[in-house]
């Protein structure tokens, strides 16, 4: 029998739970931890995770960055909460001395506009961001060169940058402590997969889940936190969810002539993004020009996109990067919300005990603390008590009423 990772059981200890969370990566574990520490909640929580190694989940393949340069105030405030939460992680986890310091490496995000249309988008977004307290600055090409003389800005009309609480943080450590502290608080993690759901006769509630190991588990509340597999999970309850897996490619490269100052996370007009990774290494990310839905098990690398698209874009923007060498590469998946690339959180309007934590479209890691807190508030208190996340409810999906996020990378 294959041994399980520490903290995982092979089968549920009980046949009934107050809350079952399907998916144990960062979203599911954040919700489990926040709920477990709410003094008003005293129920049983089960997390069902199909891959207890987490080797192929989106959390494991993230680039682990955080920004406030969004086009909606709510997304700005969500990231501000995350920045504060991770800066004070030990205090937030009851001053546990085992919890490490978790700083943000704030090299900033730099959006580059080579058209007047996108420059105007940056201007409009800055108004929203500044009103929410972000320190976004607009830079002309000359001003960009004054701060970052290594760029080629011949085609650039405007840049947008914020170097406060924007950059890299250790998302793997955050995930590890959400999961660890949830287990220590009594949350049960089981290595299994949900294969079917049984609804009541009126189809207004999920009564039970069938697991691949044969167990049947009854639930009062069900949370879908299955990332790129979210639509498959929702379909078991007869729900159509417009979230699909989209491939995202990442490369770590070493420069023959490293820059002498940190490289911001640069969002190039080509669609390629790249940033400092420390020690003369840099990270680059991109996706195919044609960006279809894929199978959630498809992690095949497109080996031509680096030579044909990514490297030329990087060398054009930073001429000093003409001589670079790829050291490693990987493929991950966005859980892509086709409607508007924004989160979906909250209950289904008809299947009332089916809750969504889905569709984060690439910014899930940085939104996990706020989403976990919000989900716990919903499950325990029936509504949001801190940050009002209701604009991201499923209702807008049902009504085809998008809230477009213009700052998707």
C-alpha cells in the first residue's frame, strides 16, 4: 500500500460533516484554516484532495507574485489584505514561533504601453488604484529610463509602476502554514477524489458525495475549491461553471550579464512578462497566441514559444538579455473565468449549500487569504463581515453580467 503524506487519511473518519471542501490546495486550505479558528464555528470540516502531493496543482506551479495594479477597487483591496496578512503572518497565526517571517520582495510591477489606447487604460486604472490607497505611479519613457536605464523604450508611450507591496512572496510557505495550522485545529484531510454528488429531490441542496475509494459522505455545506477542475466539480451538481484550464508557461533563465539593480515584473506589450528572481536569475512567463481550454492533466511544454516569441521579446526590451540561458521550465494552469477573468465566490442561487471559490484566472495565490476569510464568514455567519466580496457572486454569472478585470497577465 502506498504511504500517504503526513496529515492525510486514506478515508474519512466520519460519514457526515458540517463542511466539506473539495480541493485542498491554497484556496481550500485557506478557507479551512479561517473557518477552523472562528470561535463561532464548532463543526466538522473535511478537505478532500485528489493529489496529496500537490505536485500538479496550480498552487505548485504559480509564479508567486502579488500586485495592487488591478482595474477594480475590490481586487486592489483584496491584494492589500494579502500583503498585510503575509507581512504579519506569525501574528496572524497566534504568534506561533514556528511560523517564519514572510516578507514581500517589492521590486514592483511595470506595465508598459506602446499604444495610446493602452496608455489611457493605465491612466484610468491609476485613478482607481490611488483612490484605494495604492502607490501607483505613471512614468514617461524618459522617466522609465531614469530609474531603469537597461530598458529599450523606443516604442513605449507610458509605464505604470507600484513598488509598495508588489513583487514576489513565498507562496509555498503561506500554503504550507494554512494547511498545517488547519490540520492542527482539527480539520480532516483525506486523500481521495469526489466522483459523484447526490442532490435532494428538489435539487436545492447537495446531500452527499461519493468518493473514488467507495465512501459516501453527507455534508451540510460544500465548497468547490478545485482550481482548473472547477467546472467538472460543479457539473456533478448540475451546475454550468464557465471556468476552464488554460496553459501558462514559465521559464527560469540566467543572464550572462545580470542587471545591477532588481528587475521589476515587466509586462511587455508583446504579452511576455519577466522579473528578477535573484542571484543573476530571472523568471519569464507567457502563453500561446491561441489560448484554448486544455485537459487539466495536460502539462505538455510548447518548446517553440521560447525561441519564437519569449526570448525575442525579452532581448528587445532589455538588450542586456541578448545572451541568456534557460535553466528550468514548467507548465501550469490558470483556472480561467471565461466571462470576466474575476473570482467567483459564494453560494449557488439554487443549489443553496454549494459554494464557489473558483475562476481566479491567475491571481488566486495572492487572493487566497481574503477569499479564505470571506468563505469562512459565509459558511459560519451567512454573509461577509469584513471585505464585501458579493460583487464576485455567482449571480453575475447566471445573469451574464461581467465585471471585467483589465489587468490580467
